[in-house]
C-alpha cells in the first residue's frame, strides 16, 4: 500500500512541476527570484502534503496488520 502511495505521489510531484514550468513559460515571468519563489513554494507544499499522506498511510497499514 505504501509503495503505491509513493508511486502516486512521485507522479503527482513531477506532474505539478511540469504544470508550474508551463505556467511560467506561458506567462513569461522573467524575474529569477519570482521564479524561484514559485518553484520552491510549490515543491515545499507538495513535500508537506506527501509527508502527511505517507504518515497516515503507514499508520493505516500498520493498523490493518495489527487487526489481521
């Protein structure tokens, strides 16, 4: 179960990074600091939510194994 979550979250992170790349390319943002802020803010949010999903997934998986 956790392996499936990791695969899903990896695809999600790469997909969102690609969408951010397209957003920056379409809107022609030239300021380097603004680009870095957008990239880092997006990635930090994704890593935070990924950690939450993995934490609760591991708790649920261990809880299911205890009841079996």
